[in-house]
C-alpha cells in the first residue's frame, strides 16, 4: 500500500534526521515547536505546518523543501559518512569487560610486559564470570545495532531496492529489540559488584606498576 502524502513527508523528515543523527527535540527547537510535534510529523499524523517552520525544518535537516514536499524524488541533502560507533571513543574509559579478548591480550603484552608478577587485565576479567558473559552478549548486540544504523542512513536507489531495505530494516529492528534482555535484580547487583571490584583491582594493579617504574628509575639514576 503506497504511503500517503503526509506519511511520505514524515518518512523523509525521519530519514534526514537519522542521517544527521539528530534528536527529535533538536529538530523541534529549530522550528520552534515541541518534540511531540516532530514525532507526530514523522508518523504522518501532523497535517499543519507554517511556511517559516517548513523552511526552518529544511535548513535543520540540510535538504530542500522541494524534497520534503515530494516535488523531487532525489534528496539534494548531504549524507555524511557513517563512522564506526566506537570510532573516536577513548577505550581507556571503557571497562575491560567491554573490550575484545584479543585487544585485551595485546594490551597485556604492551603494558604489563615490564611489570612484576601481578595479575594482568585479561586474568582479572577471567575471574569475573558475569562480566565476561555480559561482554560476550554485548558483542552480539553491537553488529546488529551497527547494521540497523547503516540501513537507516541510506535509501534504496530503486523502488525494489527501497522495499528490500525496509524489509531488512524491520528484521534488524526486531532483532535489536529481542536482544534487549532485562536482567533480574540479583543479576544486575552481581554485575555491578563485579564491575566495581574489577575497576578497583585494575586501579591497584596500575598503581603498583607505576611504583615499579619509579623504583627502577631511581635505581638507574643512582647507578
């Protein structure tokens, strides 16, 4: 069933917003309205808009009013490259349980090689089973969320391709929803306890390593 004018208008607004990674409240602020107004607009339920709001909307979404009004089929707006979700993030701020095992082994090789015999980060994680299980499950969630974001940021060049994109996008959204597993209070408490304990152990291990380096430096200076 083809979309109505208002549904297609909302779809194009939502598409541009997702491409630019804008929140609904950010779009609402740009056109001088409420977030609920933008939500209704994207779902084809809002049928009234002032001309100045339309122009402000097109400017915020970096496209043309002709595209939003379906006078042209080609989106003239820019499509910025979609970075990896972890790109630019400081891995030092992440709990070690969220880092891949191979990365952690590499970090162990680079940062612990000169230290005295203390547990490595990889060995520390192995002692926390709930955190390790949580990490493995997060590794399954990440590619689904990433591919859903990729499909949301593009548009099929042909009607058939667009139909296929929508089918795959619906499946990925369903998968993403299924992977949102609520943990029981006891499990959340244990996970939080292991996270806090691991952070404390890693901090203590790093502190010991700094002490080892300083002692070596003093010995070298004395010689």
